[in-house]
């Protein structure tokens, strides 16, 4: 593979090592080093690896936090919309 079309931070959280269970157990969730992770993703884009970078499942508050230091703003905030949730 030569490149990715889009590289995302899928969730604005980090998990402690170990088996993952769903729904998430709050005691296994840790804060995400958002600034450090975003800087690494920006570097990947500068190297030409992904064409675009973005986030997924970010709240408005998390997006505002990211935009305080992002040199490259996210191209997308991918959000799932499940038709079953609309009923």
C-alpha cells in the first residue's frame, strides 16, 4: 500500500492494556494524549502517507480542544448514524 485516503482517531479515549469488552468498562478508560497523537498524525500527513486526516466520534467540546493546537485541522468528524436509533 502506498497511501491511505483517510487516517482517523476513531475514539477520543485510550484504553488500559488487556482484553477489550463492550460496552466499555469505565475503569479501563484512560485520558488520550490528544495533542501528542494529533501531532503524530499531522507528521504522517506531511510525509504523504494519508491524503487526509480526521477524527471520529468527537464531541463539539473535543473538536474545540483539538482545534486549539492543530496545525492541520481534521478533514472530517465521522459519526455513525444507526437507523435503529431514530425510532
